[in-house]
C-alpha cells in the first residue's frame, strides 16, 4: 500500500517581499523531503512565489492591507482593526479550511492566527520583541505581551538568528524573557554562495511601503542622471522580470526571481537597499558591500540600521543624507566595514524534526 506524502502549509506575511524570500529555502527543504507544500499567500507575495514555484499548490488568503502614507506610526494606529480582522480570517481558515486541504503541518512566517491545537504549527520570526516608534512607546508593553501570548499558541517558535551575542537582530530577537517554545536556528537565505565581485557597479533593490519606495526610486534616478552614474534598479513592484533601459546608464527591473537577482548581485560591486531583516540575512551569505537606507518611520528597520551601525557591520545612510555621487567616487567608503560571523543555520535538521512529527 502506497503511503501518501505529508502536506504542509507555508504562509508568509504580506508585508513586503522579505517574508516571501526567506520562505524559499524552507519550501525547497520541504520539497527535498518529499513533503507536499501548499503556499498560502495573496497579492504581491503570491505573485512572487508563483515565479519561484510555478508547479506548487496555492491557496489565496487575505493578509493585512495597511495604507501607510508618510506617517507610518499614525497609519498603523488608525488601522489597527485590520490586524484584528486578519487574525480572525486566519482563525477561520484554520477551523474550516485546514481539514478540507488535508494538511498535517503549518509553517507561519509572521501570520499570528495560523496556529493549530491538532497539528504541529511553527511560527517563524526574527523579533520576539516588537519595536515601536518613539511616539507609540506607551503601547509597547501591551503589544509585546499579546505577541508573547500568540507565540505560545504555536508548537514551536523558530527565531531566524543566532542565540549568541554575535547576531543580526539585536534586542529584537533577544529580549529579557524568552518563551519556552523558542528555538534559535540561525539566519536563513535563498542564496548559497558568496558574491565575489568588487567593481563599482551599483545595484539598488527597493521595497517597502509607498510613498517612500517611489520617492527613493525617483531620488536614485535623479542622482544617476545628474551625475552620469550607471545604476541597476530592482523596483520591487508588480510586473514582469524583463529589463528596461531608461537611458544608457539606468537599467530597471520591476522585480526579479532568485536566479536573476543572484546574477545581478554577482555583476555588481555595491548594493543599495533597505535595512530589512531578510536583507541582512542575505548579506550574511553573499558578503556584498552594502549601503542600507532604512524606511523613514519604520521602527524595526530604523532600529536594525542603528544596531548594525553601532557594531560597524554595514554602512548606514539616512534618506536625507543619501548621496550617490559620494558613494560612487569614494573607493574607501567601506574601509571600516566588516561582516558578522554567524554559525551555520540549523534549518535542515529543524525541518526534518518537524516532518517526523507529522501524522
């Protein structure tokens, strides 16, 4: 009698593509172990993962659709009800849809409501402590209290960082009180090899909420034209993966899959990007020289930027101080730059243990 393959849901949060990109090595590892993967996603996250895994089964589940505007903290406060609505949608999915899909396990990257009491469920995160803007510090204790309650509902919480003092997430992943179901498995990334190119070709990878993403893109284009500096920009928006030449110096990609992006990284010497955590995990493997520009008002990115600046891991530049001409002209701009040395990820063994628990 032939045994059926185990079926597992992988569900990344739809806040930017970072949650989707870091699910790629997880999905690949599950597939290597003959697990049937059902990807639960929507919007840009769903579209991106369909380019990576066109043959897999997808289930559309709405996420948290925030409208950010310029004042991100204010926008989050006035749209907090959307977080509650998304949680209720996810709980309904667990109760009514999971049995129909014949699922034996769940891996949720940042989606609070996708836990189950009847099957093993994993919560992926890099922040056990949620950083909030200074103007919202008064809600931090309550927010982190509820986050801890959510984490405890899952069978396991996997923190994508090293447990040691040499780590990528700082206090985000290393609060004073750590839930008992937490395992640190090290950073994970879709990339496998170091990128060796040391030329001055500039690659910019854009992401994040509007209007900040578009403003940063326009600033890069303007500075490139004004100073006659070649640059390749991955815009991080909907659209195909073809390259468009805006002029002789500027190449634009709406988005790129892993194969295309790895080639772009290999062909570049300098990376310009946001200071999102998934980017930091990618840099940890590729060892690419990088200038990180945190999204204004996004407290997590601002904290990570400040943290890595304090330990001299990466070159951090605020939006208003960004100068493409200076970066391109100064060969010693990375003279004090160093990479953090982190242990090899325990992802492979962790997923094997998870698979062995599935009924």
